[in-house]
C-alpha cells in the first residue's frame, strides 16, 4: 500500500502534512476534504493510514529528533481524525455493529483509531475502546451493543496469549458464537493468525483489506 500511487492529489498532500507534523496544514486539508465531500474512508486509508509504517520506523530509530518528530506527526493524525469523526454522519440503517479494541499490554492504538471513522464512513455503528480493554469490559460491551464483529488491534506476539484468553472467556460466557473476531495491526502476519486460527474468524494484513473483510463478516452475521 505504501508504494502505490495516491488516487488523489489531496491524499498525498494530507500524507505529507502528517509526515511534516504540520498541524495547521493537516487540519486545513482535512476540512477541505470534508467540504468537497470526498470519500473520507479513502482519505483515511490513503492519506492517514500510509503514515503508520513510516511512524513505526521513525520511533524504532531511537534518534531523539525522530522521536520528537514522531510525536508531532501523531498529534497531527489525531487532529485530522477529530475533524473526520465530527463530519461522518451515522448511518440511519447500519450495515453492522463493530467493536474495536486493544487488549492489555498492547501499546499501539493508532491503527484502530484510524479505522474507527473509516468503518463509520462505510455505514457501521462503531464502538471504539479508547484504552486497552479487559475481556470483561469487552463482554459487557458485546451484551450492551449486540455487536456483530469484534476487531482486535495487535502488534506484538505477547498478544497471542491475551487473544486466546479472550476467546476462552467469550466461550465460557456463551458469547463466542454471537460475534465474529478479526485481528489486524502493525506487524500482524499470517503466521500470527495461524497460531490463533482456532480462536479467530479472520485476519487482515492491512487496513484496506480489514475494511473489506469486516464488510464480508457483517454479511455473514
């Protein structure tokens, strides 16, 4: 996805603004996209999501200047997300209900937070846990919302055991058959999914695929 051409000049401009950590420019472009009624899901996946890999590389460099720039870029992303979130109208007839969550020990929520408005733009009713959630909190949210899909964001192998524990908790509570579970996130690969295959319904290698898989899972629910 990172090497593909941008489908619109505005998405490249948004990407550049984020990578510059230019908050005012990022907000200006985001507002312009809203005013032009350009598909915000595409803007999120192309203009915002593409920055995630670059930010991950920046943070892992351990260079103080890169860490400072990473912080500026992250703030710019959330400025853009706030604008998009305010301007995506809820669907009168949701195509499905989805819960987005990170589990205990997972430190990377950015992919999940970018996908939340992308799913809303696709007509989903979205419930996004802002901080890591426990199995109990997730089960309570499933009962409260009667959600069709649970999407778990994971970036570390330590999440494998946490996801297994969640799956068992859902089975014990009689909720597992009522919800489809998808896993995705930075560094999630097929080998990660293979280790969790008995406990999951699907995995996504990137954000664009994640949106399409969620739409497919909603049709099965």
